[in-house]
C-alpha cells in the first residue's frame, strides 16, 4: 500500500512527486493494478517509472528468453541471464524499487478473465494482431489500454482509455486567482482586475467569486464560464439583475472535469488522431502510422525483424506500407527513405529512445489511473533521425549482429560508431535524479567503456529517503551514502564493461576546487553533461566549457516540464547567453502590513521563524565569541539598536529557565503579532480611512485586517503556542512538551498586558518608504551598557534553529504553518495546509521520475550527435516538453552571436592565445603588430594592471614586468601552482583610433 492505515501518503518517500500529482491522484494510483507486457528495454523502463510513482501493483508478462542484444537497453538483465525468461529475470530487481508496490510475474495466459484484474494494460512487445485482440477485450471491459514500441530511433504510442474518460485536471497548474477592481451590471457583465495583475485566464475557463461587496449574489453562485476581453478584463454572462458592485472581491479559477472519448485500437487504425511531437516533421505521423503496421506485417510473415540495413527487407516493408495507404481517408505521400529507415533500424533498440518513450508511456499510465493531466489522444509518433552518424557510412556489414551486448545499438549506428561511443571521456556533474537516469543510459550505450574511454562523476551530496522516489539507482540501505559512489557501483553492476572506467569525486565544482578540476582534467574530456539543481553551478560549468572549448549538455525538470539545451563550441550560444527573468519578489510593505495572498503570509511566517529562532541565537553566539561584535554591529546599516536589544533580551530579559516560561513567551508573542500589531495598524489607518486623493485606503490589494482574540479551543491558535514554545526551548536546550492539557493549564497562569495603540508610530505604506523609528525608551548607549560581559557567561551558547523542511519531528514546518495561517486569518485569506506551506516555505522543486527519464533520453540523443562531431546547427535540437498537456517543442539551438573588429568576426568561443609568459611591454606590442590593436587598458579578474591614464612612473615599472608577476604583484596573491594560464581582458582601439570590443586573452605561463 502507498497509503498508511490512516489513509495518508508516505510524504517522506513521495515528497516531491506529491507536488506534481497531489494527494487525490496519488490515492487513486495506490489502488490501481497495472500489467506490463514485454520486458525488453521499453517495458522495464515503463515498469520502473510506474513502480517509483506508486501504483497498487505491477504485474509483468513476457515468457520470451532474453537475448544478448536485449542488453542494449534492458538495464535489469545481466549477461549470465541470457536465455532466461525476461519477466522472471526483471521481477526481483524491479521489486526492490518501492516497498509499497508488489511486483509479480503473470504465469497464466492473457484471457479476458485474467485481463479483468487490471486497471491498465501496457503492451510493448507483441504482434500487432495479438495486441488488437487484447485491446478489444480491454475496450469492452473499461480497462485502459496503451500500446507502445521503440524501433531504433523511431517510437510510437497509442492510448485507448475508453468512452467518457474523465480528466479532472488538464494542466496540473495551480488555479489562477486575482483581485477585482470592478464588475459591470450588464447582459454581458465585465469583470475588471487590478491594473498591475493580468488575470491569465483563457476562453472557456470557469471562475468563482468571494469577498465581493455590493454584488453578494456572485459570492455564492455556481462557477461562471468566462470569455476573455483583454489582459485585465473578462465577461461572465448576465449580471444585470444583480446588486451594484461596490468594492473588493477575488476571482478563483475552477478546474472543471472534461470527458474524452477514445476509439479502440482496431477502430483507430483507419481513423487515427495524432499528437504532433515535432512541428518540423508535420508530415511524418501519417507515414509512420502506416509504416509501423507494415513492419508488423513483415514480422508476422517472416517471424523476424528486417535485417539491419538490408535493402531487400526494407523494400518489402516499403511495398507493404504503400499497400496500406488506401486504408486512410487522408492519404499521406510516402517518403521512401523514411519508411526504409524504419525497416533498417527496426531490429535495434537504443537506450535514449527507450528512456524517452519509457517516461512518456509511464506518464500515460499515471494519467489513466488518476485522471490527472491530459492524455495523448490517441497516437504519438516520434523519430530522432538527426542522431544518425555522418562520420561513418552505415552498411549491412557494419550494422550486422556481433554477438555483443551492444548489438541493439550497433543495428542502428554500426560497429565503427560504437567504438567512438566506447572511447568517449564524459564528465557528469551531479548524481541525483537526472544523474542516475543519465548514468543508466550511458551504461547501456557503453559510453566510456572502451580502452580510451572514461566516465567522471561528481556529487557532494549523500542519499536521503526522499531521493528514492526518483533516483532509482539508490535503495533504502544506501541512505546516508555518497550519491556519486553508490551510482557508479550500481551502473557498473548493470554493465561490467564500466568496471575500472568510472572515476568518482565528491567535491562540488567551483572556483575553490579548480586545483582538482584543473587544466589537465578538462583538456582530456570529450565533453560535459550537467545534472545540476541550481543556476549558479550551471553557469560556472558553462564558463569552464567555454574556456576549454568543450561541448556541454544541459537539462532540467520542474514537475511534468522538462528542458534540454545543447552547447557546441564555436557553433551555439552558451548556457549563460540567455537566462530566465528573475522571480517576482514580494514587496516589503506587502509582507509587513498588507498581505492579500497565502504566499505572502507563508513568506512572512518563514521570516518570522528566522527572526525568532535563528538570527537572535546566532547574534547571541557572535556576541559571546567575537570581542568586536558590538563595534562591528554599530558600523552596519539598519537598526543596530534592535539587534543589540534582541541580544540583551535573549541573554537576560526573556531568557527562560523552565519550559513554562517558554509557553508564556509564545503566548505573549501571539498577542503582540496577531492582536497588538493589528490594533496599531488599524489605529494608524482606520477602516474608513481615505487617501490624499479621496479614495478608500483599504481597497484594491490592501485588505483591512482584524485582530485575533486568543482562543485555546482554536487548534491553529494552540499550534502557534505549542510549536513556538518548543522551538524557543530548543534555543536554550530545555526539554519541550507537546501534551496540550499541559499547555491549557500553563496558559491559565500567563498574564497578558492590556494593549493601547500609540500615537506617532510610523508604518510603511510604500515600498521605498523609510520608517525607521525608536522603539524603546533606552538610548543606543543604554542598550550597549546593559549588555552582560561575555566573560560572565563563559561556555553559554544558544542553539540556532537551522531551517530543515524534511524533518517532521523538528516543528519547523509546523510552526510556519501555524504562524502563516494565523496571519491569513487576520487578513481574511484562505488558510493553507501543512503540505502547501512546506512546498512554498521550503521552496521545493516538484519532481517525478517520468519527466526525468524522458529528458535524459533527449539529452543522450544529442550526445550521439556530439560524439559524431556534427557541425551544423540544424543537426541539433533544444527541447521543451510538458508531459501534463502533453506538449513537445523542439528547435535549433541559437547560434553564437557574432561580433567584429578590424574586419574580423568573433564569438564568445574565440580568444587570443599567447603561448608564453611575456612582459607587459611585449604584450602590448604583440597586439599592435599582430592585430592592429592599440591596447589602452589591461585587467585580470578584479585587478587593473595597466591603463593609458596611469602615472608614467608606475606604468614604466609595470611594462618591464612579466604579466604573471604583474598579476601577483597587483592582486597581492600568488598564482596557484595548478594554474597553467592566466586570463586577461583588454580595452583596445583599432587603426582608426575607435574603441572596439575584442575577445579575451589567454596567456600560457606554465607548460
């Protein structure tokens, strides 16, 4: 079971996936039985992803003896198991993936009674006639049927989810919400949103309303269908009979289920509907629809696949395809080359295509059992023919079987290209979710397994329980071990040819590890593949690849969305050439005083956690250990008095000696934050306040708050006290308590002073408004003087709370949830559960194994092209996919932008290379003589080495120095011994005296 006895999901295991699918979809999945037919590479890949996702059970059916060529993509098959039944070999290894999902082998025949046990049947390896027979049984019994296969660089998938299949949420995106400025009384009522926020809705969406004043009927009405009129307006139908709108109101998008009808497999063959996977190949799906049927006819007739690159077999498949053209109403024009290419490759199975369709197929299984996301309706065909090598001439002889584990790949790429793959040296940066999938693909491809090949892996992280749901190379027993070492060991078991070929590191990549990842390290590499989870590390590796002229493969996932980018030296732009816009920050005044969304209160509560339990403890410890803490604090900007006041309070004024005092502290904090501060805000700005222009102050995004009156019977009120008191106790090393009866008794003894608002208190209204004020009677000097001497507190330290979202026993998320929801209650905002709060406060990136598998497959298809040395932009593809919609977008990479000086073009990949350590004078003369450039300024890093306006004496001294010595002199740091070359930036004028942009300069200072 994926759900515990109390019907809750194991969030430790499924934490990131829950933010993709949600609890309801996960619970539907946890009662679904899935049958996977065919346990070659694709069947195992789909089974793996479905098991990780957490269905009720997975049953395997494949009585075919494994062949040596199956090892090309079947990562759970070992050489010594060739000849054994595929399903039986795969079952024990698949069963290790998820303790909640039983994995069984089906021994009986595929009868109607047998098939009725399952919610979904997936066929990956089976004659088309048998698939059609099974699909008819499934269609008649409302069993969801998926047929999918990969043949070389071609893939196909078909869905039949029956009639009136319910899709509960097509996109999986959070419902849109926004604040309302006006609603007209009209036969076609128009809703106008606040100017600064686009509504983001589409025609046909449904919305509901809350908090509207003056048109109360809308607050309780059924969701209304909308028509978009503009970015800030939409119509909602007749509002003429409703009250007159006055103020306020929030709209919320309502997800309305939709129903989709599917034809059976047999019916759909002559009435196909296609999802386009690549708009540059718009004419391919119809051709491949017929070609795959013809291929199955060939197989059933000859009891074998067409021989690799065999012209006679390919011609027969083409003739069979031509005979099928009339079965379609919209008859395609056949491209003989494409159809024959399918025949040439059909005996092959390559791991990257298996990963693409394994991720895609598994996601369709999850859609079938949960109703979450839009299913493929009904076919999707895809090819990656651009990956075929140009550097070798493929022939029947080159692609013939060799009795090797790589025969499935050799059938497509040939023996010569297999040697190139084996002798590649690739660096994988990261061994997490993407890294695990990448390594599995590489092991199946035989990447780096040759006499001159090598793989290098680095990852500084250790394995956590939440990793097991996506990082499939790891098992529960591996928790706490290094990811890089564990992953290397796992893939070496998958392909023993990698034994001794993988070098493992645990040091992060960055400037501080350049003595490890140095010139010698990078110069021996064929390329770099990133499997990182942060932008800064990606940018760093991008800079290194540009410097060393190494190709870079980049990818990332976000829930069901994935992207891939290929960076090729001297051809494409680099990763850093473009970047996403920065995240929109929440204005400080909104956080402090005017929240209007739960995201605002969660961020505020996250800051409150830091301000109560982290920063004060850190400051106290600094005060006790750093003799100059007070002086350095006084030199800093901001309100130094508040910082020192807090140090005093945590050391003396509010220091508890018992847990009961922690309870009292939490109760007084509740009063201060949720009652007193709100009373003061309303004192400054009463609910009937108006602005200088006569508009109501509390309007638009500003919600008038209500102070909370503490109620021990309210669980949210008590959550704040219980978790707040325990965290305060943790700071001081006191033993906590969670028994609420204890708290009820202690709270009866807490005296809460009556609060009266004060005159003259400033409150920030505008974002850039300065509202610093004196919050106490003591002067700054008084505060400093009353601090206790650190020597009187020898050995005393506080325990700062380092925020940790994944430890459910530390009360961090519990406190933030309570604090945020109380703030939401102040401002009339709908509260959020712990799950949503954890997602936002912890900045969790949603993730699911299906997207990861597909994205790494797409990356590895580009890797084939890099190994082949392709030189044309049109050969490569950047990709963006969203499996939820589903959507697939592929485009050529953007070329490296070209600049020019003195009639010479250059890009970010170009530089001036000087092969010796010369004097600055020689350096300047070199550019004058060789490039007609007058150097006016020279710098290295942050050090300015020379400029035309420099004092004459200083310039003369520097001109005589070797540039390496000059760098050390000016920077006051020695050049590390591992650095062989130094980078310089120059400003220069051309022969006309015009300032021109030029490449950077690399000077070799050591051999």
